[in-house]
């Protein structure tokens, strides 16, 4: 199986909402004691743990599918055996949701992956809340988490990592999904 964490490379984006996928891969590779693979030709950071691969595409979000396609083609990984971890504006901060297939919801990383390998991969959606105005979406996802969100972020990432491990080990999607009921937001997400 291949687990892909979405994000943008470089220190400028390291702690932004759009990079929660990268954060999950960084924690997961340590947890699984994954070994780095020579990955220049894959346009990403690639790791192997047992018979699973972990990928952080370094193409920037909008071209994530290019890196994913290179890895799936090279290792002959079917789309059904791909898990993508990404931020989701339509979920309250900290909520985890799981699904196979579906639309991209305007997420450019998913749009790129859909175009390169199809839609039938598993998604681990991590809620980041959303700004008050639609015109603020780009700046919101590329902004760092608030101090309050930072306090809860480690727990959110740890939950996503544990869910990812279950899925990599072959646990049924519905069973994993049932372990993480959606949280109702206490207050709307702050926009700053």
C-alpha cells in the first residue's frame, strides 16, 4: 500500500493548515521506523516500512498527482491501495473522516491525483475549519494554525496516524471510520 500525505515543500509552508498531510507522514515514518528510499525520480520524499510506502510529494500541492503517479506506476500499486491524507475545509478543526472515492471538493491536490490515477483511493480527511469568507480560502489554508489549534494539533495528528496504521494493516475502512465520530465545533474556527 501507499500512503500519501499532501502539503507544500519548504519552511514557508511547514506549519500551515494545508500541510497536515505532511505532518501525518512525518509522524508515521518515525512511528513505523520507515527507511528513506532514493526518491529524486519520484518528485517526492519516499519511505518504506515493511511492505508499505509513505510519500510526501514535493511538486507543490497543485501537482501532487505527478509524484503519486510515478510511485504507483513504478511499484505497480493499484489505486485502491492508495491512501491520501489531506486537509479539509468542510470539516471542523480536528475532525477525522474517511472515505473511498468521491469528488475533490475544490482541493487542488486531490484534483491532481484524480487526474493522474483516478478517484478510487482512500481519503483520510482532517478538518481544518474554514474562514468566514470564500475569498479568504487561499490565505487561510496557507496560514499557520492558531495558538489554540496548535495546542490540539498533536492529538489530531496522532489520531490520524493511528487510523492510517490500521488502514495500512488491512483494517476495513468502515470499521476505522466508526472509531472517529465527527466532532461538533464548539465555536466557529477563528480566521486569524
